[in-house]
C-alpha cells in the first residue's frame, strides 16, 4: 500500500531558502543532509535538485578534507 506522503515531491532546501550556494564551512547545514553514518543522502531522500545535490557533495568532500566533518563515525 502506497502512502500519500511518498507521492509528494520535496522542495529543494537551497532553492526555497534563496541561498546562492552550498558553503563547506557551514557544518550545521551540511549535517542536515548526512545520515547517521555521515554518508551523503541520495537526492531522492534529501529532496534537493540536481544542481544543489552536486554542490552539496562537493562541499561535504571539502569539509571532510579540512576536518570539519568526519569521514566515518566510530
């Protein structure tokens, strides 16, 4: 049985909040789109558009390199 909430498409967080880009220094915003194992959520689950999903992935990778975000959780 499909629920109605599955059929509703999510709006892109960055498009709706009029943010120009995804900042790798804004750790709280980046953590919003990571699962408990600190993996990047897929576009279908996060509700981001394609452009912002790519920018988010790049920002998370940059934040991991400068040690703002961990690569894994122990």
